[in-house]
């Protein structure tokens, strides 16, 4: 488990809250008891996302927390209270003990988690460590827009072994187009300052990587080169959250696939690859029959649970882009173990691999690599999530290209080794 968790953070924008409409699949049609009877068993959670602050100091235009269907952040405490993080820590330790987990990752998230400040982070981190570390190896991470990173905060994070993932969307221009303050100012200068600090020798060990939401209006080569400048240990490219009711623009072609291919070709041609790009590494691993490590590709079970600032146990919060209440489980760290979530159809749907694919995807020759893409991107109102990803054409283009490039490369290397 390395690199930043690929979840984007952003800031409040007022939108109307649509009426709740539970989807047929999985909520009504997935037979969890039947799966259990057939021998399916849940995968224990290994990643725990704590929403320690609900507000953000940016107003990103694509942020699913504030700009999309679910507006539940409005009704939750602004900051997670000590009794809530202590209860969450106890439940995580309980889960690790129950399942004999040798390692768990806890990701501080928001909103913007650094709004807690150094004085708020210190007791939170001390309590998490005191409760979880005696039971299992604790990998602490924090995902931030970077703007509030300073020496004092970094000292606190470093003293608890926290690694920091920073969101940055490529070129400064693209970043400033989307990742803006509420008054419209861009954030790239502030992120640049933060990354210079984080990548300095004194703090570099705390650097987990970069998370970039793909903006196809920017030149892919310039975007990649700018991200590369900060030498991230891992770079995550995230497709903007979209679904069949809110598609990512006209779908006549595969613009995201084309954009990613340009970056892939550049990255793959560099030997050794100067940075790790998780999406590309995952596609190659999956082509070769290994498991994937992110939600964007493959059929591996999703083992992530979210704890909101009020203690609610929820599903991965990218689902907030689909419909209001999509993440709810009805459980809370004050009353329920994490295991109680394993009867929730939404949680189960993300753990059953092939059985969560629609007939179109099951008959697709790329399904073991694509895995129908990100679960949130399969949503269609009423029907739910038994669909291909809305990025199907893009995934098809990217995966076919990677197969072609990697196979040509293997052929040429074999031919060269025979000649030697
Ligand atoms: S989303 Fe498209 S490319 Fe992916 S498995 Fe389904 S049909 Fe195949």
C-alpha cells in the first residue's frame, strides 16, 4: 500500500440537492445472503479514510464532496471531535485484531485535513498511534491540497511517521483553472511552495506522491513534465468523476484515452521510468495476470472504509458523485464494528469482482484488465451500477494501446537477446 490514496478533495459550492433514489443494483437486486451461501467471503478493510475536517480552503470545480449529488457534508460536524477519532481508532484496532491484519493504512482526509492545524493534528495522531499501533503496523497518510503545509505542520506529521499525498492537476494553468480559491484565484503558486518544502531533504521521507485529475484541455506532455518536476514517489492519474447521467462531455470518441496514451508513450519510453504512475503500472500488471491496486482498473476487491466527521461508517466517498446518500451504510463507529458493513450491498458489490459486472463487460475481452473501470463511473439513475464505465471507450483505447506497446517491446527484446 503506497502512494496517495486516489481521492480528490475540494471545497464548498452551492448546488441543489436532488431527491434520493436508491438504485436497483446493487441495493435491491444483489443477493448478499446468496453470495455467502455460495461461499463468498468479504475482504477485510485495510484502508480507513478519516474525514477529519469537512471544510476546504479551495473551491475546486470538480469536487464531488461539494459540487455533486450528495450534500451530506452540510449536516456533519466541521471537524472530527476527539471522542469520534478515538472511537474510530478503537474500531480499526478491533477490525485488525479480528482479521489478524498485519498492516492497516489510515488516511486523514477532508475537506482539507490540514485545516485542523498542527495543534489539532498532534492529539489526533497520538491517539490513533496509541490505539492501533499495538495491534498492527500502522501506515498513516494524509491527502491534502498542500496550501497549509509549513514547517510546524510537517514536524508534527514527521514525528508520527505520516506520509503526505498532494493534489496537483498538471500544468500550473490547468491547476488554476480547476483548483481555485473561493474568490477565483488559482492555487498553483501555493502548491508549488508546499511541494518545494515537502521535497526538501528534511521532509522528503514524508512525501507519498501526487494525485492529478486528468484535464484533457491541457497538453499531456506539458502536464506530465510539470508533475515529474516534483519527483513524486507515485503519481496517480484520476479520471474526473462522471457517470451515465452526468457524462464527461461528448462521447463521440475517447479523448481521455487519447490523452493518457500520450503520457503513457512518453513514460514507457523512458528507461528507467523516472516516476511510478499507478494507473499504467496497474494496467500492465493486470495484462500480465496480476492483481490491480486501485479502483480504476481490474477486479480486485475494494477494501476501503470511510469514517465521516460525525462517526458514520460510509462507503468510498467518490460515490457522492452519483446520488445523495450513495455512501451511507447506517452504521457508526460508536455502535458498530466495521464488519457490520459486510452485509451492505454497496460494500459487497465492490468486493465481488466479476460478479459485479454487467453482461456487456463480462463478454468484453478486456474485462480482467478494465474491470468495468471505476465503480462510481458505472452509475445510471434507477438502474444503478450494473453498467460499463462511462469511460468505456477511453479504457478500451488505453488498454489496447498498452497491450500493443508492451507486446512489441517484449518481442523486440526477445529478438535482440537471440541475436546477442
Ligand atoms: S467498461 Fe468497456 S472496456 Fe471495460 S470491461 Fe466493460 S465493456 Fe470492456
